[in-house]
C-alpha cells in the first residue's frame, strides 16, 4: 500500500467551472448585445497540475485549448481533441513548425524571429496566428510602436499562403488588482487601430471575471478569452474567493493521520522548534510534506481540515509529514481523514496565502509521487 495521500481530480468540477465562466460571459455579452466570447481553456503546466487528458475531458465544451508546451499540444490531439489549440508562446525553433503543421496548432507570434521562421518554413497548410502586443507587462510581445509593422508582415505572409487567420492578442499584468487593465487596454486600442480582421484575445481569468466587458476589446472578432486558474476552481484574486463566483475546487489533496502525540505544555513541535505547546496538546501527524508539493512556508496556523473539522498546522512542514492541532477534533486518531485543500477542506488559495504564495503555484507543484485519482 502506498502512503495515504492522494490528489483527487473531479472532472465534473472542471465541467461546472467552464459552464460557470460560460454563463458569466454570456451574461456580459447580453448587456451590450455583443456575440458572446469564445473560450480558450488554458491547460498549460499539465493543466495546472490536473493532467492534460483530464482537462481535455473536463473542458470538452470549450471552443479551444491553450498551452505552451508542444508536447502538451500533441497530447491533446492524441486524447481526441479536434478543436483549435493555441500555443501561448508560439514555437521556439524552426523544427517546432513541423509539429505545428502536423497537429494543426494555432501560434502566438510575439517576435520578429518567429515571423522569419514562418517565412522560411515549408508547410503543408496555412498556420493560424495571434500576433501578440506587449501592452505594458514587458514579458512577451511586440512593442506598441512595432506592432503595426509586425502585423503587416504577418499580413504579407498570409497573402503568400503561409498564414491562415492573423489575430491580435495581449495579456494583462494587473487584472487581479490595482492598477487594473485600463492603461493596457488603451495601449492595445492604439496599437491595433485600424485592424479589424481576424480573432482578438485579451482576457485571462481575472479580466474575464472582473472586467468581462473587455472580452470584446478590439474591433472585429471573433473574440476569445483565455481563462486558466478559475476553471480549476481557484481564484486569481487575493481578496475574492473562487467560491464567491460559484466555482468548485477541481483538485482535492487528501491524506490521513498516521500518528498521534500527546505533548505536555512547554514542548516544541517539529524541526527548528518553531511552535511550543502552551498546554497539553494532542498533535496529529499527517502523511503530507513538502516532497508532496505542500508548501514548506505554510507555518503554524495554516488551515487544514481533520475528519471534517477545521483546524491548523503547527510547527514546520517537513519533507514527508506535517503536524496538526487535534484540539478541535478530540475523537480523531490514526486513520482520520485529512483534507489539505479542496473539497471538504480549506481552499487552495487559503493555504497558499498562509504560505505567502498563490493557489496557482500549489496546484502546479503537486509532486509526481502523489497518486492522482480521477473522479467523474
Ligand atoms: C497563463 C495564461 C493565461 C491564463 O491565466 P490565468 O490567470 O490562469 O487565467 C492566459 N493567457 C496567457 C498568455 C497566459 O500565459
């Protein structure tokens, strides 16, 4: 028998979250009479730790899937996904274009090097591209002053039969808080002025949830949004929970109590003796540590649920174990179920906050040694 830790992934939660985002977008579109935006479900990083094949199944109602690893794009095709697949960073070297061609992948084009590789490629069919603007995040994309020229170059390649559709795309740096999206939207509007052919895509989860009207930024269309984290039932925001949007956690990390210690007052718990008991305490030892992907920076007070009762982590998280306060659950002994995050436990975002990070990182970091169960 393996250790009693599992990550259980709910396909129905993935479906539910996609449908929730769908309704949110339909509602926003109805207010202005716009055509509702299509959804690229973002499944990069092994679908934020949930598994590409599970995501293909859970997001079968999405219009497209987006990721950046070419191997993950191929896995989508092999899992039977026939719809659009968007590579969020495009391709990296000329040889990648063979895969783009064979598996009919849509490419983000963010650099003149990529345009040159496309111009030199020998392909069996046209490549659909999204020309990316750096509207202020300063990560990927053409600078605003270079955008028109890059887009025009893509237009030439289109007329030469190399490219199919040529779309416009950008990415927000601060849709989850201040200063918001207004400046980047304005930069996008200015840099893409006069362009109205081809698809447009600007929104991540935070923008989709908080500024759904921006799903229709940019003339023409069709318009596409690119939500990721919210589809897994976690929040892109510090201050608003995923549950408040009606989203459900798709991943539940669970384990069990493997030992119980009765610790007298004044004793220390765990490495570094960072926590001392103030009275006699029952301490539960949980089979879950940082080698499972649980964050080591989650210190005393991090929420955890034992046998359905919320309690807290005490002391430092070690490689394979962590300790919890059993005072609120006097009946819990060895074998008692522990919900580290997800259904029946704290949200992954609450655990992340206690560890000084974000839910994204925890979901992606669940270790390969943790067995994954798929639930319908
Ligand atoms: C990761 C990513 C997204 C999705 O971001 P979330 O915050 O998870 O919604 C969208 N677009 C691009 C370009 C990305 O890299």
